[in-house]
């Protein structure tokens, strides 16, 4: 039985869909690629376009440049047939076409691999750097918020101090006026006030 990671490595994205190639599936099922293709051709009604499609020459060449599909020497060096790509649904249908115990067991493993890939794409593993960046951003926002609150308190205090200073200034001015008035009053009694020059 193949490991889940080995199967996941044979899942490709072509035309925006995750697929497995006929060659890889045939190898996993323990049959020749031509036997798998013959079984599919005999049951074409079971494989609509959303289950399976044939790659174009450009897609095949592009894929061949990314991975080694054919042997580099001897027979099979240049395939005359374009590969089939099977979606998850198409792979599930293959087990009914091939109808063997091995095909059923392999299919279950492949379905698990497709599910694992889907889950991995839906919930990617947390990247340590991204987590740290997020924490730093949250701390920065918190610090800015605290300083903003601190500045608000200082502004409120400053307003209060300004009001107190204004009130004290008024009191001091009134006190000075009162003292000036008292100096200008004539003293009561026999003392003559000094005349200012």
C-alpha cells in the first residue's frame, strides 16, 4: 500500500482542478497504462468531462517539463497518445471500471489523499513567521491604543490645569486689586497718609 504522501505527490493541478494522471493511476493499480485507458474507453459514459479529460499537447509538454513522465531511453520515450487526467470523481469511478480488490483498496487511499490535499488547502499550516508578524502587529496596535489613551488623559489633565491656572490668576488679580484699594484708602485715625509724588 502506498503512503499518503506518495499519493499526494501524484496529484497535480491542471485547468484549475486537482487531478491524477492515467500513468500514475495505472502504476498504483498494478496495470499497464494502455489497459487502464482501454477500460476507460469501453466505459466512456461513466467519465464525463468533470470526471476525466484528455490533456492537450501543450499541457502534456508543460507537465513533461515539470515532471518526468516517460522513460528517457528505449520504448515509451515519445508517447503517441495524450495522457488522461482524472478528477477525484473520475478516480472514484475507476474502481468500478477496473473492479478488483487492489483497485478498491488503492481507490480508498487515493480518496484519502484528495481529502488531505483539500484540507491542507482549506487550512494551511500556521507559518511561524506569519504568526510572529501577527503578534507584533497586535502589540503595536495595543501600544498605540495605550499611548492614545495616555495622551487623552494628559489632554484632559492639561485642560484641568489650564482651568485651575485661570481661576488662580483671577483670584490673584482680585487680591491685587483689593490690596491696591486698601492702600489708597485713608487710614482711620490721626495718621496722615503719605502723599505720593
